[in-house]
C-alpha cells in the first residue's frame, strides 16, 4: 500500500509539472491558433533565470520564481509582438519561426550560462521530507501538487468567469465576429501570450527540482508539452490538467513496474488517446 501511495504522489507531482508546462501552450494554441514550438525554450529561459536569481545571487527561491516568470514572459512577448503577430493564420510559418527560436534561445543560454547542468533547487523551507505511511516523501513535491491545484483553479476562473476569459472563448469560436464587436483581440492576444510565457518560466523554476536545469530542456519540454496537449485536448485548462496528471502517473508507474518499457509508456498512452478520441480527452470533438 505504501509503495502505491508514494508512486501515486510522485506521479501526481510530476503530472502537475507537466500541467504547468503544457497549460500555457494549450491556451495559446486554442485561443490564438498559434503553434508556439518555442514554449519549451521559454521554460528553459525561466529555469536558468530562476537559478541565477535564487542560487547564484542568493536572492531566494520566490524572487527567483518571479524573475524566471517575468524573464520568460518578456521574451515571449517580444517574439509575439515582434514577429508572430504578422503570421496569424499562417501555421507553416509559425512552426518554422518558433522552432527556430528553440535553437536561438538554446544557444543564447549556452553562451550566457555555459553547457554544464545546474543542480536542482527549491525554497529552503521545502527541503527535507515528511513521513507518509512510514516512507519519506519530499516536501517540495507536495508543494508542487498544491501549486498545480491552485494554478489550475486560478486559470479556470480566469477562463470561465472573467471578461478576458469570455473574450478568449469568443475569439476561439469566431475571431471575425468578436473583432466586429469592437473588441481589441490583438491586445488580448498579446496579454495571453505573455501570461503563457510567464507560466512557462515559472514552471521552469518549479520543475527544476524534478527535471533539473540544462541546455537541452527546450526540446525535451516541447515534446512533453505536446504529448500532454494531445492527450488532454487543445485550449482546455481541465484537459491540460487531466492530461498532465494522467501522463505523469502512467510514466511513474511504468518506470516502477515495467522499467524496460518505461520510455514508451507515455507514447503508448498518446497513441491510444489519438485512436479513441483524436481531439483529446477533454478537447472539442473534431
């Protein structure tokens, strides 16, 4: 029983990191129709900036979290305002541009921070572990679960209960009519992109304890985000949450029960979902 509970908690904490990674990318893809393949690179930028502020400068984890989020948010906003806003409804150009930024940002990080990986870090009061059913479980992983739940509720509230959320949902359904009503979708899209990149940067700092900080994160995180979005469904906060937790739990139990096949479990899950429900578990039917 203790083995099951500990692995379940590990899976949920990993799933919450995947949710933090994928939620912003899912919102941008669903609301703006923009395929932002640079999302993983923004996660990496946030992770490096968070490490710099929290560890190298010794300013503390929470300042590092804000610094990572704002740095990634500003980089993302610069990409959207500078280039992407001219490529709406041009999916091929979007893919080429944002995928190019994966390499640009990876090389900038290599130039600024070097090629060696950074050690995982977290807040001081979250170091150590608590006892659950007689087994030690890291406090930091419990904190990740709590943060993921809080953010999921906050994003759901913003999407479903606020004017900005209504604009986003209207823009997803019919952009032309929404703009015809006098709503400035361009400003809304800029804000959405900034929030998406900000969440990615914060996820980089929070996820550093599980995934570390290194120069290959841009591609690694992009793949994980795409899997979660495909499983959960595009443009859905609930879908990103369900997809992240499902993939996280399956991956952890796969490593524990079938270590020889562990690297394939999340891909098998994705394939099954695509066959059964191509739009994702909570996505809109195609």
